């Protein structure tokens, strides 16, 4: 039971981070899916764009952290 309590406590502490992660993932996947449904691109490009979401995520939040640290 301690594992569940720790997980709930961690989720409450990190709720905005988890929510932002979820929103970013949903928006990225939706954007790529809609783009490739409209343009009917090749499957390899589709999967490459999906994987590029990982790089985009870390790049976006790394630059956001850098901007925040420059303000302080």
C-alpha cells in the first residue's frame, strides 16, 4: 500500500508537469495525424514525425528552462 500512497503523493506534487506532458503529447499526435491524413504522406515520414515529437518535447522544455533561468 505504501507504493500506491507514494505514487499518489508524487502525482499531486507533479500534477501540472504531468498535465503539460499529456497535453503536449495529445496535441503533437493529433497535429501529425491530421497533417498526414490531409496530405496522405508515406508511412515512414509519419512515424518519423511521431518520433520527432520526442525531440520536440525535450527541446521545447529545455529552452523553456533556459529562458526561465535567464530571467532570474
